[in-house]
C-alpha cells in the first residue's frame, strides 16, 4: 500500500509540473491580449494537456488517500496524455513541442501499472 501511495504522489507531482508548463504560456499569451478560447483551442493540445494533467493529479491524490477508483481516473489521464503525445509525433510537430511528453508519458503509464498491480489495502 505504501508503494501505491508513493506512486500516486509521484504521478500527481509530475502531472502538476506538466500542468504548470501548460498554463504558463497560456497566461503569457493572454497577458499580450489574446483571448482564453483562442489559446485553449488553437492548437487543441493545450486543452488536452489541461484535461489529462488534471485527471492525473486527481487520480494521484486519490491513490495517496487510498480512495476507490484512483486507478481509473489516473489511467484515463495517462491514456489521454500518451495518445496526445503520439498524435503530435504522428502529425510531424516540432520535437520541442512534444519532447517532455514523450519522456513523461511512458513514466505515467508505468505509474498506472503500479496502481493496477499493487493492492489498495
């Protein structure tokens, strides 16, 4: 159970860092006069990052608290995060846009596996 809690905490911490890395450029562009809808939907990757990292943070904190359903919430966020990364790579986006995601997506999927195979109680 301790391993599950540590894995949840690590996943939530990594997701919080990625959420900060997503929100900071959006806030910068809004301060230059852009509107929020444009920044979230152009490109839609920003919105997907915010949704996936929020699910990862909530799932990680649920795992820390040993709450039922943490695996499903965390895994949904990790899957959206990994699919978003794969889509960016497949579309030929510049590597500077997806290099952090390419490193962190497998790590988050492994944490999802830890949550799956380590018993809750």
